[in-house]
């Protein structure tokens, strides 16, 4: 089928089956265009919690689809490519976290949403990069806290809140790879241009940013800014939404948008596998009911506090 045929068939199947397509900002432009809703992790969790669709097709990575299923245990959740994982989520294994909890029962576990359902089930509270600062401040000042799995985001939260959370040894390969030298090379070509960056980047990199925030916060900041040119330090999939909202503005990325520096898992979602997933209602994400029940509480707490 042609691209136009695929788009038309996806639209037909979506209506026929009362399905909703949720997509992350890091997916391919054509995937974002066919989606009913595009957002960052927090917005996608909220949308998943409120949808009345019979089928949820999640164009993102595995942990995001798990969150949608946990919030909708009776709905069918489809994943275009089950191999679309997350290196950050993989850096914290539930068995290792369980061992830490046994050895440190006095610690609260604060987990970034970029983790598996099994890790969520062992957590006291889930946060996203968009609500982490707010939610951390709801915890007792004297609480001993383990933050998992992103040490860069955890370090950013510590510095912004004055906390001294213990940080898990994990990171996003994409954001952790950015260096100050990489940024300086771009800034040499575009002197004076504002730098916006995601808090999953390293501390020394963030020190050179004019604005630090979640994917959605970066988009809003740029859209509201009078500046017309920006250096954007995050996965290049964000550029599609930025250009849609800001057609007169210019954007630069590190590595000139080289796909080898993007999230390969996000890019596994495409029109063909979305069509096949809706047509066959497969691959379907299934989860253990007990695990879903255990992981629901910290997610619900996050949504209530956000």
C-alpha cells in the first residue's frame, strides 16, 4: 500500500474499532500526524487514564504501553512493535531494586516513569520530568529517598530542591551522550542562540542551557518565547511539533539530526506496523493482574498530585 492508502486504512480501522492512537513526541512525523493525541510521558498517562476508547494503540516504547494498560486493565492495548524498549528502563531491574529495599527499609523509592511495571510496583511514587520537582516537594523534608533510574534527572532534582536523594546508576543513552564540546561546536555556528535542554542531560551540559525542562515544557517555552532561533538538546522527534507550532522559527540540534543519535526504539513505530496492529489487534500487551494492581497505586498517586 502507498502511504496515503495506509493513512486511510488506519483511519478506517480506528473508527471501526473505537480505537485511539497515542504517540510520543519522539516518534516519526507521520506517526505523530496519524495519532489522536501526541504528548510527553505525563500527558500520555493522563490521556490513557481518561480515554473511553475500546482499544488503545500506543506508539511509543514498552513502559509507556504498560502504563496505559495498568490504567486500563479491561481495555485492549496494542503495541506496534514489542521490541521497542528503553535503555533507561532497562538500567533498573526489579530484582536489584527489591534487594535494595530489603537492605534499606527506611528509604522511600521515587521512580521516574521511564521504568518497568515491576519497578513501579516496588515504588512509593512515580514522577515524570514534567512534575518531578512538584512531587518531590510533597515528600517529608527529612525523608530518605532513592531516585531511580535516571541519575541525571535525579541530580537535577536534587540541585533544584536542595534534596540529597540517593541516585540509581542509570541514564538515557541519548541525553547522557550530549557533551559540552558537542554543544560548543553548534554554538560556534549559531552564536547567541538560546539553548533548551532536557533534564536527562548531564549536569555540566545543563549548566550551559538557557532553559531546562520536560519535552512538553520545552515546546511551550519555545512557543511562548519571542526568540526566533533555538538550539534544542533532546531527541530530534520533538522538531515536528516545534515546527508545527512555530512555522517561522528556526531550530538546530546536536549532530545535525543524525538518526544514529536518536531513539531507535521510538522510531520502530511506523504506519505499516500501526496498520497491521489495528487490523489484527496484535501484538496485544498482556500483563499479570497482580503486577498491574501493585503498580497502579504509585501511578494514581502521581496523577492525583500532578
